[in-house]
């Protein structure tokens, strides 16, 4: 031990990548456990910017074990591109491991995602169009192609044929599309197999061995709690489980291997794609947050919807994930907004008041946030490296979050750079545990 799970406490894009990257320095292994290249994170290191969609944060530390777990869905074209990009920049990839059991996003999954959204028209989910949903659907239907299958051309061809059969009707508009050519697909994926073979591994033992030796293992989640297919704002969700429980399934460890669960939240809220968002701001303040926080998707470039921090939703995230601590990112983006508002309850369509996150989608879709005002601050906080360096209003904002959630704030982001972060003693102790 210790096993530490890092999850998004909101609708994704909370800045988990930077947090995992910082913790990775002390960890033996970082293991991504769900999602695919619908996720994206940016790490700013010195004057260099790195963008990843699949490779776990932590790869920038030489030789660090960075595992793409069995719960992840992998687009080999994207992964191959990321590997090439890192090699060009001389980044050591010797620690990269890809689970042989992870499922592959195939070219037809991209077409099915596109076709599915087109069919929904105005009711579309606003997916990232990366084929995530259709790939997880094939996994559940037992028609999935797994990483290990690309190592055997004959099996691969049989499996692709079987997977395509039930999709004929939906894909009939694409029959002449070269992306659906069976021979070409088999050839392409076999050659990916040759390239990636050195990285393909039986990955759960990596976690078991490190944990047995008392090393820190970081389980890296993608997306966020409210995009969870079971616990999020269904159907406006992703097709996997971004909640902490999925770390066990998606990495191959038992619940007793998890000692800490940290939820990452921005100091405000954002969401991409459609679906309920009770504390959303539709006015100039929403615009101001979008500009100040550069709230445009890493994966699709879409403008993110912005709103106040929502402690109703966060308290829900504390419960469904069993959060032991919270990390606040982008506190600096709130500088100059005074007063600050925080959603502390919802008012439903018929005037009913909710203190807890409503389970019923009709209520949630029409819910408005009830907010309280907290004092803002105007000082530049990007140089703060201790909580005590922050202006009293900023400390008051963090205190309010801790009291509302009943768990400690362990880290606070005050700027985009790797060093623009406040470590509390709790975070220092954990990352020093080796
Ligand atoms: P999918 O995961 O591409 O199927 O998209 C389903 C929903 O999840 C859409 O609302 C997406 O915008 C959202 N989504 C997926 N991945 C992310 C992410 O990494 N950050 C934020 N939203 C995401």
C-alpha cells in the first residue's frame, strides 16, 4: 500500500492530469482505469506543452510505469500517434504498458458514434465522436476486439467479421467507405500489433507487486462522477464508470487495495456536451469564466459551459466515490470576481427544495441552483505555495468547501504550471509514503 484513486468530482476536465502528474513523481505506477481518448489533458512543463489522450500522466518522468488498464478503450491510431509524438521529443517510453485485455476502438465504432448522434438530432448527447459508446457496447455484447487480438491476424480477422455482422444495417450508408474494408482493417491492426507488442502486458500484477512492496500506486480516472453511466446524469453521460469503484475493475485490484480516494474539482463548474447543469451561468460571468479559465475542450476544442461551484453535486460525489479528500484546481480563475456564489441547494420545477442531488432526471433537468454569496478577492494568488499565503477571502472559500463536504482540501491549483500548486501536509505525507 498505499493505493490512491484520483477521480473527477464534476463533469470531467477538472485538471486531474496535472494532479496525477505531480503525484506520479513519487509513485511506482500510474494506472488509467477507464474511458478512452474522449479524455484529454495538458501538462505545461518549463516552456513545453504536452497533450495526452490515452497515455497516463506520469510518462514525463523517465521510466515511470504508466499503465493503460483493462478498463480503458484504446484507439490504436491515437495511441500510436501519441507514442510517435513523445519519441520525437525524446521522452523515454520504457515504462509504458498496455493491458492485453483492454478493448479496441475500431474504425466502425467511430462511424457508429457519428451515426448514433445524427439519428438523435436535437436530442443528441454531444459525444466526443471518438467511438467510446459503441466500443463499450461491443465489449458488453461480447463482440469486442481486445489488444491481445492484434497479435494474431487470423483471430483478428474472424473477430472483426463477427463484430461487423450485426452492424450491417446501421452501417449500410458506409458500405463503400474504405474504413470498413475488412482486409485493410486487418492489415492495419496487425501492423499496429507488431509496433505495440513490446508494450502489451498482463497489467494487474504490476499493481499487485507495487502494492505488496508498500509503494504508491496512483489509479487515474478520466471524465467525472456526473458523467458516470450508472451514477451520472444519464443519458447525458459517457459509457464507462468514472467513479472510484471502477478503479478496481479497470485495473484488476480488489477494494482492499485502495487506501485513499481524492476527488478533483475546479473552484467553479464546467460541462461539455448536453445535459443538466443546475449552476450554469448564461450571462457575461459565464463568458468571463470561460475566457479566464481557457475553458475549451482539449479533445474537441468545444467551448465549455461554465457555472458556479455546486456543493450539492460535490457532496454527491463525496458519497458515490467515498472521497477521503478533495483537490481544488483553478482557484486563480476566480480572482477578481466579487462576490462569489456557490450552489448549496436546488429548486425543482414545482418549487420543491433539494439539499441532495435529485435522482430523477425530470427534476434535475429543470432544477435551478440556490446560491449563497461569499466574499471574493482581487490579489494575484499565483505565487501562493501555502494556504497561509492566500488572501483571507480565498481561505474562507476553501474553508466553506471543506465544511460543506466534510473532507479536507489537500491540494489547491493556483495557475497552469506544474509548480503553481499548493501542497498541504496531507498531500506531502502521502506522496512521501514509500
Ligand atoms: P463520449 O464519452 O464521447 O461518449 O461523450 C459522452 C459525454 O461525455 C459528452 O457529454 C461528452 O462531452 C462527455 N465527455 C466525454 N469525455 C469527456 C472529458 O474528458 N471531459 C469532459 N466531458 C467529457
